[in-house]
C-alpha cells in the first residue's frame, strides 16, 4: 500500500509543478518517491507493472482533457473518444514506464545514467501533447536560459539529475549529494540572471531590426453560426482599421470563416482586406483542399501581393489525422465522417522581402528539434493557435508553457496568436512582453525586434542524441573498468 501511495504522490507532484502557485519547484523532487519504489521492488515483472501504473497516473492527472479534442475536433462520438484515449495513454506514458523499470540497473552503475536516459526516451518517443518536464520551468525564465544551448534535452537532464542527487543524498545521508543538487539549480539561476556564460549566436538583424505588428484575437468559436463568425471576423477587421497601416496583421488559427476560405477567389478576398487596411502584409490560416490533400495551412501575403505558404507537418492524432484511416472509414462508426488531414508539401519559412517568419502551427510548436530547424532561417516565430478545442481544461496553459521554451531555445521573439486566448508576445528570454486575456476579443499593437543568426541549440540539436549515447556508453565502460580494478 505504501508503494502505491508513493507513486500517487509522485504523479500528484508533477501535476502541481505546472501550477503557477508552486513556481515549478516540485519538478525538482517529483521523481524521488517513484525512485524509492523502483529500488524496493526486486521482481522485474512487478516493477514493470508498477511502472505502468506510475505512467498511467501521470497521464490521467494531466491528459484527462484529451477526450475533449478527440470528440469535438476529431468529430468522434464520446464512447469512441474514450476508447481512443487508451492507446494514446500507452504511448505517452512509455518514457516514464521504461525509465522506472530500468532505473535500478542504471543507478547502480552510475547515478548520471538515469539522468541521461530520460531525455533520450522522451526524444525517441516524443510527446504528442503539450507536456514536458522542462516546460514546467518556463514560468521561471531565470532557470531556462540553458535551453539556448542544449534545448529541452539539457533541461530534462538537469531536472532528473537534481532528483537523483536528492534521492542519493537522503538515502546515503550524504550532504555532499544534496549540496551538488542545490548547486545545479543555483548554476542554472546564475546563468539566467547574470548571463555569466555566452548565450547564443543570434543578434538583432541589421538590415531590418524590428517589425510593426497587429495581432488579432477575434474569439470566433466552432459552435458559432456562419453569420456570427463572419460578424466577429469583420468586426475585428473594422476595429483595427486605421491602426494596421504599414504593419504586419496576424490572424490566429481558425479565425477565418468557412464562407471565406471555401471561396474560389479566397486569396483575392484576403488581398482586398490587406489593401483596405493599408497593411504591409497579412498572415493568416486556412484549411484548404488541393491536389487531393486536405491541409492546415498558413499564408503570408506580402507587400507586393505575392503569397507564400506553409503546410502543417505534425498533425494531432485522432484530431487531425486518424491512423489507418482508409480502414476505419469503411466501418459503420462516426469516425467514417472524420476529415483526415495530410502534411502538405509546402514547408519552410514564409518570406516577405528580407523578413523571414517561421509559423509552426498550434501543437507543432511543442517539438523542439522541428521548430529549431524551421526557425534557423527566420527572424521571428509566429505560432497560430486555436486552443478552444481544449475546452476549459488546464491544457491551454500546458500548451503555452511548452511554447514559451521555443523563444529561449531559438533566442527569438515569439508571437502566440490565438483565436480565443491566451494571445501573448514573448521576448528571446521567454518573458511576457504583451498579452491579451483569454476569452476576450481584442488586439495587440507593438514593434517586435527581429533576430538573425543561429543559437547553439539550432546548430547542434541533431547531434545531441548521439552525444548523449556516446556519454552513456562511456560511463558504462568506465564504470565496468572501475569495478574490475
């Protein structure tokens, strides 16, 4: 009974770490109760099932809202949405379950090994919903500046390392390990607060140092009638007329009414909106069907009227893309009516003259490596989002927490343009510059600095897994030689 209670406490602590009132501090010791259980359970079979239970508790406490987007956005019935919840749970909890199972083996050889393995597992099995250990720290920018070097891999390593050091210090009554754990956190804080070490290779662009933008939050909801959607859309346009002149106007995901997107002269309509606003350029999202592909796409109409396009590549399971769709569509279930999206062929930075804008769409912004590759040739990140399908759950804040890290990892301003909120502008250190309250129509006007160059993380993110494997193998060999001697 004690072991089950400790696993529940661990899962509750990681959940509490994402609440603003806890300032993410539980993240530095949430592993400890689970580690006690992993070390006590001698039977491999029982330890595996205890790991399954631990992973399931973490998933249930943090991803209960998954059923809502599957039902509303994926157009599944509630019974089917609940059924699909379980394969997602199995996938999402694998990094925790495997880490728990192998922990005693790794820990007895070198206490650095468990800290190295966890980020490797989450990189090998990337989370498909907004959630990671390091994202809990994003609300404390002073602790996350290391992300511009090693990204979430490095932050996850440090978080797990602090947990393992605290466990070792308590178990062995060793003050030295506890001091080391505190020292790791203090070093993270020192780098963030005083920038003791070099930060990155990005700097403010010389040819175009800043960009004037207007970010619209229209609060257009899926349940609104088409007439109401058009009313809200054109009301938002009317509200910024006179303000948008000479600026980039940004519309969030799902802000355009279907009646406009489905028109054959869709682009001509948007060009006319740009002309009437006297805006320099227009950035907007639309669901389009072309060459047999249904895509979630972002468009940029530049100063000269030319259109550049980016198609979403990472699609949400059971929300935008249904595995084995060709098979399931033949079954007499509601999933047969599901609109199956495809990753489109247009991938890259949207260009307007010398300005490059990276536009990872919605949940795409939770993938650090993908975003780093996309942003490398850009001056600004714009993340168009429609979090309405999360409902009133805490998923919106989980999503924002992970997106916030991308500003730090890429040392770049990030504009999170949302339909219903939370619309926010972040600077290159992950600090909020300007924001709109959730659920309230409005807009932001500001000048955004543009950055050029590349961070260390952008240059090496593809090599980080190999570096981790090399260190891991080196520690195993070194430890084996030490025992033989």
